[in-house]
């Protein structure tokens, strides 16, 4: 298990996200994924247990579509 920073976890704000995948590519823990669900594309934290709360995805997102929130799991 990776060391978790300040009990935080990334969270994608769906209506701001354009699915550019920058966050998916920068996350070295591979916590984020882009997937098509019912013909709609979503980017989300599919593996919350892998997120360390490092904030790299928050910094790289051009749309301010990711925030760090209190860990829910
Ligand atoms: S970097 Fe931002 S806009 Fe791009 S897929 Fe990730 S959350 Fe969405
Ligand atoms: S906060 Fe860090 S570990 Fe968590 S999804 Fe973003 S880049 Fe990955």
C-alpha cells in the first residue's frame, strides 16, 4: 500500500472535465481512468485505494476539474 498524504483523495468534477486524459497520464499510481459508460465518456478515480493525494493531477488539469477532498474510503 502506498503512503497516503493527509488523508486526501482526488475527485473529478464531472461537468468541468473534457476527458483530455492529462491526469490519467500523469498519475504514476494509475488511480485515474477514462472510460465510456452508456455511450458517455467519463474520467474518474477508478482505483481510490491507489491515490496518494499527491495532487499532481490537480496541477496538470487545464480545466480545474480535479480537487483533493477528504478520503471517503
Ligand atoms: S486533466 Fe482535467 S479535464 Fe483532463 S481528463 Fe483529467 S480531470 Fe478531465
Ligand atoms: S492525487 Fe496523485 S495519486 Fe491521486 S489520482 Fe492524482 S496524481 Fe494520482
